[in-house]
């Protein structure tokens, strides 16, 4: 694809990717949209690689949010590997977005792995007894049950929720985007949401 310096600058603005990556994507792509997709795929691979390195994440911040009137509050511990990233604007903005997400959606768990096994077993049993599931071929039922389970619980799992500002992006993807930009793993360690009068 033929491109100009303005195209590279525009792609950098849209994706947050580096100059060389943007130039390379525009060279390989057939259109501007294809270049965005290429950079997203490359960024996702980079984020997965960073997460798989299992570097210790003991730096970060505890961020709070108190809603107007003081009837709702959130505390969040968000971790990364270095204090340099913890002080970065991207990290601080991510923490802010996450406390707003938690305040607005009230998730119970951070990830699916945090859901107690007894809860999962009980829901699997209920879903397996569903007449709609029983109509399906026996060899596909387990897969259908797992799909329904994930769909049913995704609203309660922070990382699986759609972002309140853009429902095309999950919270997991939002975090991965910041991982890609900073080059460090970022982990939601824990959070607590307090609403006046709730147990």
C-alpha cells in the first residue's frame, strides 16, 4: 500500500503503536483498516508474550474512587513489575478506568479462575438439566454447557466484562492494550466495592 508520513502519524494516533511498527504495517497491508488489524494482532501477541514471562508484579498502586454523595466507593490494587510503569500516565489512566468499571458494574470475581468450584459445579448441573441442552447431541452437550456457563457468569467476572465506555472491548483487552504499550505485565490483584447499606 502506498502511504505518506501523515498516514503513519494517523495510524500511530489510532493504535498507539511505534513509528517503525506503523510503517511496517502500512507496507504489508492492503488498506488502512488492514494495517490497524495487523497492529492489533501483533500487539496481542506481544501482550501474551509479556504475560507468559511470569515476571514478578509487586509494584503498582492502590487506587480509590468515591462516587458523588459518598454512597459508593471502590478500592483497587493494580500491579505491574516496575515503579517506572506504575507512575506512567497509561497505568494511572487504566487504574482510573478500572475503578469506574467496578463501581458501575459490581463484579464479584476478577477472573474465571476465582469462581469457587462448588458454584461452577452447581451451575453446570443446572445447565445440563436444561431441556434445550438435552435436545442437543450427547457429544456436544458439555461444550454447550461450558459456553452457556461462561456467558452466564461473564457479567460477574471483571476481566470478561465489556468496558463501560466501549462495549466492543473487554476489560481483559483494555489491560492487554496497556501491557502492549508499557511492555510490562499488569495484574488486577484485588478490589473491593462498598455501597451504602449493602452487606
